[in-house]
C-alpha cells in the first residue's frame, strides 16, 4: 500500500515500501519526524504540490491538527511552521475516524507519479483502548472505478511490477520479437467485421500469453502486429533472454492456426538482438508500456517484414547468444546453421535500407 503512519502530532514516523517506490529518486528520510504541513510548505516532495491541493488539505486537516496540537503544546511551532499564526485562529475540531481528501493531479504530478486524473488521500485515526489519539494511518490511491480496476487486474502483475522497475530510460540489452498477421487485408475482407475483430483480439491474447510465459515484456500492439522485449536484467542472462524470445515465437506460431477455423491464419515472426537499446517506461493518458529505442528495433521490424508463410526468422546475433544448454533445450544446433543476408530474401526497399546485410536463419 502507498502510505505512511503519522504520530499523535501528525508527524510522519513510517513510510511503506510502496510509498518509497513511488518516488525512487527522492530522499524520503526528510519526511520523517515532520508534519505533512511542513513537508508541503518546504517542498519536500519531488513535485511542487499545487496551491489548490494545499488549500484543500488545510481545510480538511487544519482544524483536526489544531485540536491535537494546541498552541500551548511545545511542538506547536514545529508542527505548523509558517502556518502557526493561521493555526492559532482556527477553530479546533476533533477529526472524524476517517478524513478523505480528493484532489486532481496536476500535469507535473501525473508525469512523476505515472497516474492521471484524481487521487484520494485517506487519513484513518488510530486510538488506544482508553480513547486517546495515538496516531493516524495515511494512504492514497488512484480514484478508479471498481469496474476499471477489475479490467486492469486481467493483466499480469509481475510484468507490471517489472515495468515499474524499468521506469527510467537506460541502456539495456534485450532480445526483440516482432510478430505480424500475414495477409491481414485479405482476411479482413473475407471475414465479417465482428469475426475479424475476434481474430485480432485472440491474436493479441496469444502473443501476450506467449511473451508473459517466457518472462518478456509486452510492447506495442499496432493493428494486427505486436512487439515484445526480453530484457537482460537481474538474474537474467543473454542466453535466457534469447531462449525466452525463441520459445515465445514458437508458441505464437503453434497457436496461430487455431485462431480462426478454416481461415488459414499465419503469423510471421522476426527475432533480433538489441545490444545498445535504450529501454524505459512510457506512461500516458491512455497506456502504460515499456518501449525501446535503437537501430536494432528497426532492424528487427525489417526481419519480421521479410518472414513469410508463418516462418520465424532469427538473426545470427540472437541465436549466437544461446548457451549450449539453452540451444539443446530448444533443439537448435547453432554451430551447424547456415545464415543468409536479409537482402537475399526478396526484401523491399525499406528492408534493404535498414537491414540488408543482417544474417538470418529460419528456425
């Protein structure tokens, strides 16, 4: 849970690990031992809290804090800081067992947090058996309708968590997968619009399931195609990333024929290795995704564009990342493979421009 614990004088004494993760580059130790009023006024947040939000907080919490920390309290000045004068004029009022403050996120807040829209701050008052106020539990969450949250839960939580870990753009190595439905224009004409929509939805599910099953990150979906990354990170190795991409490609190919009975569905896949990719998270009003930039992404797309009739084309760069044990598990004898340049496969001008000399093999 993203939140904190405040003492009986509304000073932060504990921060949850999720709270710390929201602001990975900030020194949140400066929050400890001071009130949220001071945190806000002294701009100890990684963002400048908008004036409207500060006023809303003051209206909702000021009378309660004034009740719990009266002017004759030795910590009054420290708790209220520059607002001490205004606090003396407030009419004290004991807080309800819960105080809820809803606020619209500014554009700056949305960029930092990765959330858009409204946030709900909840303050739960904690009392001892004798009724004494001993502290407050504070947490906040996006104000999403339950039906929206339920749809988001359809996603794969470990992949979402890994996407958060990759929020900051950085140079990373990764296996790259591009997949695309062959003859999509012809299929869309042969099938009803509803049936074709169902086909694309099933294809999306097939690709995503294959990628997730192999520890990959789902990339962009564009119409009848998709991309994915298998990032070398933590315990992952170049070989495990390459193996994951190859197994995912095979699962996609194996499942393609069952997507629309009798339609002859074929999905072409291109695999490549990105040694110098810049990988990071993109969070916008409509999506949360990890994307990569680099020449190898364009090259991978061109390799896929050269694959036909449900083939998987893999570059020499990715296949030679396989350790002998992973190659054996995939039943690939890389040492005996024969590679050909992309230009020999009937490539178009765009492919020739970006990837003509890249050596590939069908797997």
